[in-house]
C-alpha cells in the first residue's frame, strides 16, 4: 500500500505529458479584435519550435492605439526556451514597424507569457512604448495552434462562434506567417480574417525588400458547402500617396478545421512601387 501511495504522489507531482510543445511544430495565430470597423488591437504571432521541443523562435507583430491619435505597429522577433512545465516567459526589445509614434522613442519592450499544451498554446504579450514621451502599455491575449498538413477531407459546416488559428506556407523572419479566423455565432459568415502576408517589393528608386502586411478582412459569407471567397481592395491612407492593396482570399471548412489560399498585391505611383505575394496556402484549426 505504501509503494502505491508513493507512486501515486509521484505521478501527481509530475507535469502532464501534454503540457509541452510538439517538437518541430509551428504554432500560428494571434488576437482577433471584436469588430472590423472602429479598429481594435490586433496581434499576429508565430512560434516555431525546434526539434528538441525546447528552443522556440517567436515572431509577433502588434497594431494598437494609445490615445486618439497615437497608432503604432510593433515588431517582435526573439528566441527563447520552454520550461519543463510547458511555459515560455521572456522579455525582449521591439521596434516600430510601419506607423511611428510622433515624438516617441523608436523602440519598445515586450513581455511574453505563453503556455504550450500539445497542439495549442495560449497566453499574453504585453507591449510597452512611449508615444509623445508618455508611457503606453497594452497587454494582448494570444491563441496559437499547430495546424497539421491541409486536411483532404471534403468541405463541412463550420462551428458557430468558432475561432480558428494556424499558419501559412509563406515565411517572414524565418518562420511561417500566421492566420486567424472567427465564425459568426450563426455560422453564416467568417466574421473576421487576420492574415500575415510577406510582400516582395520592387521600386524604381529602392532596392528590393520584404514588407510584412497584416490584413484584417471584413465579414465574408460562407456558402452552404462550407467554402468562402473574397476580393478586397483598400487604400491605407486616402489623403496621401499610399499604395492600393488588393487581397484575394479563398477557404473551405472541413471536419477538423479550415484551409485555403490568399494572395496580396500593392501598387503605388508616387513613388513607383510594386509589391506582391504568390498564391499562398494556409491551414487552421480550432
């Protein structure tokens, strides 16, 4: 009896086998805002786990507002190590990516708290910046999923009020780019779709470079067979010489998740600039 009690106590004290990342897996996802209009804080994140199941490279891009006019995009790229309990905790520097806080510091800080549990990971990332000399701190929840290869099963109806997270075949900063979707409670439309698109850009007066666009697509109707598609055209800044962006998104829901493709093009005349992606496959699960 004593041996049995000791063994039971040891099993209870040991961490659960599932409380750890999948070796060699890529976890993608982020934060999907409550609504498309009116902005809302967004976060795209990818965690690439090494074959040893401990080392992780995390790339995240957040867009958030501090006050009425201060808008910023912070980019985080850092490496860390997962503990025996499946947790990743680290602090690292971030940098302004696209919109720079007027009069603010060029860099910020991020505090990461994630817990891996098999194919899922969740937690928070807190971003701290100083727009116009004032401290601004935003903590964003994050959900990540390790989506497997595209599911060959036929289309199926999605789960109402379901969140789907995953990643695409494209890469940015050495990791696959993330994707996140939210389905309306009545399962009639994809309420919001958040994708990270690495754009190959060429211009008459610039060297080739890669831009990282986070696109938040508005509601898209789901057909009776579980498929959906959308072509979106928008201008980042109608009052300035900003590029015209066109996003083409296709997808289908299956019994285990969702899969599809997307592509993005940008055109600008002043200065003359052309940016594009190839057609990129993506996979997501709940």
